[in-house]
């Protein structure tokens, strides 16, 4: 066999056997979580040049995937008040950002309807604030809370972009800032939306999705806030080998609340609490990466069930 032909066949074989880069993969999830939790990001506290560094990472990923911004910039800046323990002097407001990617749907009418996929990227810095569960002043890496959700956002975004030809509705991918300071990024977005809120048909939030347990239990609130949500979430979860714990209401705890308060259908997903929650011990080595990949596939399919179809959507309030 001549050398060139041999080379051609080998390369084709490698290309064929290697998983497409646009897939949701364990090594890529790991890479994102390791970067986000690394000491140089110091617990992803809002404000300053360390915050900018994380923002640049997320922007860079969107760009790499071929995902553009909505309008000119990926960044939605806002001022945020930082929480302090009672009795402590107030901190100065800082500037922080939501980072927003946009994938346009292909249906002439339905592309004006949006699905928001969101996850907060901030965490507690060195701790010491009112929501810390530990007295230690040390980097809080927040691997599960919420490097896991941020990594999921990036990996699902990449796969969505690769399959965007099948999208009818449009998708906004939002990494929220300052969630730990009181859902401030999502609050700011819903007060200053870049598309009319009436055109957002569903918001899916991922906060702490890295600790899937042995029973494969994924918890969610809000499945009753849109037609057929309970069945959809159960069926798609089981198809992925998961045991979804599906609540119609129970909308609480994270950024989806800001959307729900505006009368938008929401889903808030997580894989459950743990003793390392809001302590310096929420580290990357405790993440169940295979489990997180499953959760990502699940959420990807949920998104497609709404974004790639003309499934009727409507807000159903829950008590
Ligand atoms: Zn948290």
C-alpha cells in the first residue's frame, strides 16, 4: 500500500472511531469542572478580575462551539450587592455579569419563542458570608455548586449547536452571576430581559447536578408548570436509565424562581444535597462524572422535546 493511501485510511479510521467532539463527554465535563474549581478562580466570587477570568472562559467556550451572542455581546453586566453576616459592615457593590449565548430556531414562527437553559457559575469565594455552612475561611471550590451546572450548560450547548438544524424554537444559554448573593443574576435578567418575557416558553435551570446517587435519582421542581410536563420528565428520565423524582410545583432555591415569579414555565433540576454543600469540601473529586453525563443527556432530550417540536406550551401556576 502506498504511504499516502495508508495515511488516509488510518486518519479516516481514527476520525470514525473517535466520538464526535460535539458530544457530551466525561473528559470535557471534567475539564470544565477542573478549570472552574481551580485555585486560580478562588471560589468564583462576584466582581473583580478573577470574575472576569471565569466570564472569559465561558465566552471562549461559546465561541469555540460556534455559538454567537444575542446582539453584540455575550455579557449582560449588572451591579450587585454582596451579602455580609449580620452585624458586619456592608461591602461595596461590585460589577458582575450574566453570560448569554444564542441559538436561533429554524421555524419562521416558532423561532420567536425562546427556551432558556441556565446555570449559575458563581460561588462563595473564601466563604465567611451568611450562606457558608463552614467557619473555615478557605477557597470554596463549589464543584457541585455550581461548576457542575456550568459544565452541563457548556456541554449541552455544544451538542445543541451541532444539532441546531432540527430546532424550531430558539434557545438562550445563560450562565448567571451572583446567584449565591440572592439569585441576583436571574433577577436582573428577568427585570431587564433581552427578549420579551412573554416569548420565553420554558426556563430550565441546573444547580448542583454533579452528585447522581447509586439509585440514579434526579430531583426536579416545576414539572407541572407546562402541559404534559410530568409525563415528559418521567418518560425521558427513565429512557436515560435515571429515576426522576418529579414534582409538579416545589419551585424554589435557585435561578428558575426568578422566571417562575414572572409567570414563565420552569424546571429546576438537581441531584440532591450532601454534607459538603457550601463548605470548602465541595471538591471536583467527589463529582460523579458518568452520572452527570447521563443527567446532561436527559436535559438535552427535554430541551429537544420542546425546542425541536411544535409542542404546545403554556404557563400553569402551581401552589
Ligand atoms: Zn449554592
